C-alpha cells in the first residue's frame, strides 16, 4: 500500500502541505515549459518554504482552493436538488440520494491532485488540502519581510482570503465541524465559523494595507456571509455593515482552464460526461413572462449515460474554463435584503431585491403580501444557482416551510430512495487517523440542528 493510500489523515499531510504546491500551480503557470522539466512528484516543505517561492506558493493556494470550489459547488448542487443524476454510476447517485456517509470512501478524496478519485466530487479531501495549504502559506508570508518578498501584503491578503473561504464552506456544510490544526480536537461548526470570520478579518486588513481592492471586497462579502450564518440579530447587523461597503459591479471569480487539474468540474460532469442534468424545477423559469436570465439552462437534446434522463446544462458553465462566481455585489445586496427582511423593513428588502433584478434586466419585484423572508430566499435560490450557496441557505432556514419544500424527499426521478440526511457527516478516515477525536464527538444526526452547537 502506498504512503498516500494509507489511513494518514490530511493533518499528517498538512505538515508537508507545500509539497503539493508544484502540482497545484501548474494550472496557473505555463504548463508546456513546466511539463518539460523532469522533477520529483512532491518536494519536502523545507525546500519550498523560501521567500523566493512566495508567488508560486500564493498561486498554489489559489489553484488548490479553486479545485475545491468546483467540486463543492457541484456536489452540493446535486445534494440539495439543483441537479439530478443521469448516470449509471453509483458514486453519482450517492449525492443525488444523500447517502454519502462517513464510512464511504467516496466522501473523501483519494488523490492529492484536483483530479477526481472514486467519485467526481472529491470535495472533502480537496477542502482540507485547500485550507491546510492556505493556512501554512499565510503563516510563512506573515513571517517573511517586505524586503524578502515584493508585494508581500498583497500575496498575504490573497492567501488569507482563500483560507477563510475554505473554512467558511466547512462551517456551512459539515454536521460535526472540522479539525483546524494537526491532531487537534474537533471544532464545532460554530467554532469553525468563528475561525473563518477571523481569517476574513485578517484578509481584509492585509488587503487594505496593500491596496488590494478585489480581495478587500471579497473579504467584505465573505465576512458578511460568515456573520449571516450565525443568525442572531447582532450578527445580521454586522453582516449588513460589511455588505453595504461592496461597490456596484463587483464580482470575484474562481478561474479554470482546459487541464484535468484546472477544469471546471461542473461543466465536465454535466455537459462533457453527461452524468448530471439541471433539475426540472430550474428549467423554463420566467419572471412576469420574461425569461429568467439568472439560470437559463440549455437542453442538449440528448439523454445522460443512463440512456433515459434528458440532459439540461447550466448556461453559466458551458466550457471547462468557465469561471465560478465566488462573491459579488449581487450577493451583497441580497445579504442586505435578508437582514432588512428579518428586521421587518419590507421596503428596504424590496429595494435590494430590485437593485439586483435591475442589474439583470428583469422585471421589478412587487411585494403583494406574504413572507418577505421567503421572497428574499427565493431570489437567492435563483441568483446564486450552482455557486455553492444553496446548501448553506437550506440548512440555515431548514425549518421554514418554503425552504423545507425545496429539499428533494422520497425518491429521485428514477425511483431511487432519498435518505433523510441534510448536512455532511465528518469523514470516518479523519476519525480513525486522529487520536484526539473520539466517536462520541461526532453527532449521530445529519440534520442541521447539530450545527448550532
């Protein structure tokens, strides 16, 4: 058995996390020249922990996170019913039927690279890789000096932001939480959320110090999203304060390329390999008789590899290099709308909804009664489609009847039973590999109430 395929956890690998940097950076550098160089597959961290490598390391953090985001957005889109499976392969159906359990190897990456292992969505392992690499590189950049590393603060803000984003996604999806340091105890989702907010604050400070406007606005949206997760009035007010600073037109993307380790896996799983289809609930949508430009799925006029599921693909991801939106002014406006809705400021909530609709060229929303919070969440459901946001919204507002109605239940379109699992369980391999995490630390439920510990 190879060293990698033993039961070592990510935390053991995190001590040498920079060893994957050369692999991750291939997607951000000129691949032709690098591939001509004969070099070992990994390098000891000591050889990479050098200020001369700062740019490469920061780019590697970006590449590893973007690998994670593509898998995360696709996997969770299937989990919550943004997509249905059109595949004959069991691993794809496990996400559509919500039966990815801790003992399933399909729930954990079997590779250090971004290429999929036993399942197309190897997001749990890649998520730990993204966090571990980002944390380590951010630490090194903090220790080096401006004389050693040109534009050090700018690189630092970038690495801190990707680290924050990885932690934020953990807190939004894992039932149990996550382990944040090598061989540490398990942190609850609330503790992971707090750690994410701290990283966002650090990224914001570094961005302001270096004049990195893009990362500053990413950090404002990210921290607002992290604060909104907590759900109390004070946190919502703090979220609104961040979101209000985001300028119109802002958008920050994860970038992809036509390379197996850099491709947008949502495109490859839907359109190239025909494993998934946009769910019927998101097809043919209109707003007051006008086509809803937020989703616009496209029919390929052919079935998936199961031979019977018509394939519809998301218009926003029509190539393997299509970007995935990470943060935007649109999202900031909808955060403001949600806060206003919870505070009973219906008019303000409507104005924020309509600011986004106007930017989209859609008819304006008129509130004719009913629950304004539901109206805001519906706008988020369409505006942020297949961007890794839906699971967070559906867990945060799980008990709202409208949101409960969005969860696929009973059976899939092809009569496979859907399991009553909602948040994502802590992977068994991590439990077995860490002497400081005990079975009793892991909630036995996969419902969102366990996430508020």
